[in-house]
């Protein structure tokens, strides 16, 4: 039986771990991020992968940083045939990559060589791509640069956001990994990536979260969907931050300056965007308040919001 050490952290990784176990592979250990405080009350919470591993009665390792940690020696003693990672969240050093007898492989949520890095799903949506997918790749010292064993693409629709796409890609990744593993175990040689086609998807910065209303309504819609449900795009109004959770492109044109509130009724809030386009806010969260649909928000705050006012950095 093939012995596997699995490394993963978020919900995305859970179906992949479960698929390996259900398919008869011997997962001898799971490596995941340490328990972290979550929410305003800072309650310590286990990662989704840890919870899944404990339910499956698999030993769990949680190094703060795997490089140079005692956990490396434990993995060596386990002598796995494969290391399989899926959104683990740490860079693996050569001391770990060299442990498995067959290969260290990664389930990466993009069509490599596009979107190497930690936020491939976010960038695919934010950049307005019409498709993304999963790559099963060989892990080497250089980030996401190893050869490709298998790929599968799926479309990105206008209804998709990061959360929805993660759910879809997790299932695609499980299916593709299980299909690819027999050939990998038999010695398949991965196909090198085309370095001329490489793009990157580094972790989202605070500056990227801010909405630039000089962009078109379509571009802002992609940004909002590409940051939901985390980290969530935002704008400001009268020194108050609004987290923008959902928007709708309006089939109207305007000659107003981008960032201008051009319609404010009891049910609708329209903002002028770049290239004379218009965006309607559908759901938001004002600072210090709960999430509200636009009608509930305007019923409470509508009198303070004035048409022709400006939002954000416009």
C-alpha cells in the first residue's frame, strides 16, 4: 500500500484528504498549520484539515514553521512514498522535498504556469479570466515551478466568487489527483512548465482591497467577487469604511465623475465608475456593524447618504 504524508490547511484541502483515504491510500500523517485564534473573541480554532484528520484517526503534526522543525525528523521516520500537498500554506524546504521515495506533489488551484503563488483563485477572478483549473505538479525548491503531471480546466462564470470556486476546484482537484496518482506511482515523468507563460499571484495586500472607482464596473465586479468571502474589497464614505460584499453591473451610462453616488433610493445605491459605467451595491458591511443587504442598509442610513457625494478615493 502506498504511504502518503498529506499537507493541507483550509476547507479546500479536506475533500482531497478524504479522497485519498477512501481510495485506499495509507495516509500515515497529516501536516497542517497550528491552531489559531479566530474572530473578535479570538477563540482558538483547529484548521479544517486537522478536524478531518482527527475524524479519520490520522496523526496530526502542526509545526509553526516546518523548515528546521522537529516534525521533519518525524516525517523522515515515517518513510512515505509520497508527500501530497494541497493549500498547506508553508514553503517546503529541500529537507522535506527529498523525503518521499517517489515524489512530492502539489494540488495547485490554477492552470500553471499561470498564477504561481498563494492566491491563484483570487487573481483568476480579479483579472477577469473566463476559466481556471487545477494542476497536479511535482514540487521543487522553486515555488510552483515543478513539472506538470495533469491539468483540468473549468469555466469561471459571472456568478462565481472565491468561495464558490474553491468548492468547485477542491472537488476537481480530488478527482484529478486520484486519476493521476497511479501513473505517478509507476514513474511518470512530469512535463516541464513553459517559463515564458509564467504569471504570479502573491497574497492579497491591503492596498489591493481598496476599490478604485476609476476602473470600469466590470473590473470592480471582478475585484469584489475575487475577494469574497475573504479578504473582502472595501470603499470609504465620509471617513467610514464599507466592506463591499456583492455588486451588480448596471446597464446604464453616466457622465458623472467615477466614485459619484448617482442614485440613492430606499432600494438602490448606484455608483459611477470608469468609462461611464455604473455599479449597484447589493450587500455591504459598514464598519462596526453587521452584514446588510442594500435595502436594509438604506432604510437605516439612507438619510445620511446624499446623491452627488463621492465614495472611496475618487
